[in-house]
């Protein structure tokens, strides 16, 4: 079986712009990512976190870096482009990872972010060959 670079998306919302609320949201999101997918941090190529402009109490990457075996994962934080009326206090990630071909991927969308991709919320995505 061959391997392929795949992308996993996910998002959640924080209840407030505090270190504690952001830490709780990021931890819940990454816990769900690892629960739903065969993630080995050694196979992760990179992770980009984006946050809406109303979240600036802590970097999501700093929280991820504290996870077991994530200390060497390349992590980046960016600010999400602001669009009037868009979802507030939103944290998103885009993960590039090496996975075996035909691995089902589940994209976790939690809390208020479920509305962003209802078609992906908890639905597996299988690569067709």
C-alpha cells in the first residue's frame, strides 16, 4: 500500500478570548481529530492554525506544541481574513499529513463551527483511485 500527502481540515469556536477558553477549544478540537483519524504526529508535514481577529489571548500552535509527540511538528498561526458577519471566535486548522492511500479522513467541526461545513462535519472522506 502506498502513501500520499493528504489534508485534514477542522474548526471550532472558543467561548471567550481568554487563554483558558482558547486552550479548551483547541484541546477539544485536536482530541477529536486524533480520536477520529489515524494520526501519528511523526507523519504530519505541517499544521496551520487560523483564528478570527477577536482571538488574541494565546497562540493555538503553542497549545498544540504541548501535546504528546507534537513538539517537532511544524506549526504556524495566522489571522483569518475578516468578513463582516462571519463566525466569531473561530479557530481553524489545515493539516498536511502523509497517510496510507485510501485512508478515510474525518474532518472535525465542533461547536459553532459545525455550520461552516455541515457536509464535512463528522463525514468520512475516502480517496477514490
